C-alpha cells in the first residue's frame, strides 16, 4: 500500500514494485494529478482516499492480508462476506492470523450490522469447513 503514489518518491516506489511483477494498492486524492504514474496506472490498484479524514482512513486500512495467502484461498465473495470467507479459509489452511490492537470508534451513522447479517457468515464458514475440494487442496497445497 502506497500513500503519495503520485509524488516523486511514491511514483518511483510504485514503478519499482510494478517492475517486480506486483500490483500495489495506492491511495490517491480525488483531485490527484496522475501524470507520474499514467503509464503504469493499469497495473496499480488505486483507491481514492483523503488521508486528512481520520474516520474514512481508519475504515480503509483495518485489514491486511498476504498476497500469496489470498492467491491460494482464491476468495469468491465481495463486500461484507469477504472477511468471513477469507478468515475461514485462512484458518482451514493453517495460516496464522495476527491481530494488532488499534483504537476503534464505531460508526454513529451509516450502515450498521444487523443480527440477521450473521446468517451468511455462518453459511460461508460451514461451506468452507465441509467443502471436499478445499480439503484436497489443503493436502496437495
């Protein structure tokens, strides 16, 4: 993850990582001038983010996963289910999950998780737990 990817140092770091075969995530402002990274923009994963907005920034950088782990588990779900699927598969494949303590300020506005939101999470965990294909991958992986 690169902040300042449109600046001199950030753009050179992004170019270095792209030349190594990686597709780094970059944070850019909505009004960022992309001229320094225009030629590699298709190989980057840009996210519009105002780093001066503490609440938005905190929401954007709460989870990090190793690329090789995500490639192996091949997550299929997007949105709220992504975390349930990813954590379930990481546990199934014996990856270690490390939690790092951070300050947390719950939302006071916007979408709140409801009690019934747990149903898809439990369903996803059960599917992963009892999926025979995943068990073969674990033995061969």
